[in-house]
């Protein structure tokens, strides 16, 4: 009896949150759709852009940590901090100077991300059952899991296009789910 009360409470809280923020859910869904279509239309450019952006973030993080390391006088963590700074700089510079190797690495990381998020989306959908939108979330979770495994199996043959394509598919499905969730919440 207590479990059913919790399920009704979770469903009504979720529904109320979605109703009060319908425009945000719809807007975010549209953003995901547009980004997904762009990634599918230009998969290699999407993969390279992602790889370069992450490389730049690593370089910035490495420089910031190096500045921090030298700005704190007689700090006991100087050498570990400086070592982590050097690691971030090296990884960032390698990604910028060897973008194809970075794309392969990122493709592997995205595969792991899809496997993990697919597992969590699936588990979350099963917790939300029979709440509004749980079926679409379940399908999205299973799709993410399948995409992650697909990337791992095709890595050596299709790393130049698979990352952009699969990220695009996942973004499109997430966008559709968010728009459907917002429009369903309006009707209830």
C-alpha cells in the first residue's frame, strides 16, 4: 500500500513539474531535435568539433590548474596539482594535434556513455511505470544501450562518421520524448 502511494506521489509531482515548465520542455526538445539533425547531416564535422572543443577545455583546465599551483605559496599539494595540470595540458594538446586519434578515443567514451545512460534511462523508465511518458523513455534507454554497443562493435570501421550519427540519433529521440512529454502534460 505504501509503495503505490509513493508511485502516485512521484507521478503527480512529475506531472505538476512538467505542466509548470511546458515551454522549457518543448524548447529543450526542439534544441535537441535541431542539434540531432545537424549532427546526422554532418557527422564527421560533428565528431571533430566535439573532439576539438574537449581538447580546448583540457588545455584551459591545465593552464588554470598550473596558475593555481604556482599561486598558492608553500602548498603541500603543489607537485600533485602541477602533475594533474601537466596531464590535462598533455591530453588537451594531443587531442588538438592528433584529432583523428581523439575522435577514436571520444567514440569509445561515447560508447561507454551510451551504455551507462541507456542502462539508467531504462531503470528510470521502469521506476516511472505507469507514469506519463515512461514507454518512450524506456525505448530511448534501450536505444541508447543498443547504440553504445553498436559503436563498440563498429569502432575500427566507422569511427569517422558513427560518432556524429549516433549522437544525432540519440539527440533526436531525446527531443521527441521531451516534446511528447510536454504536449501530454498539457492535455492532462
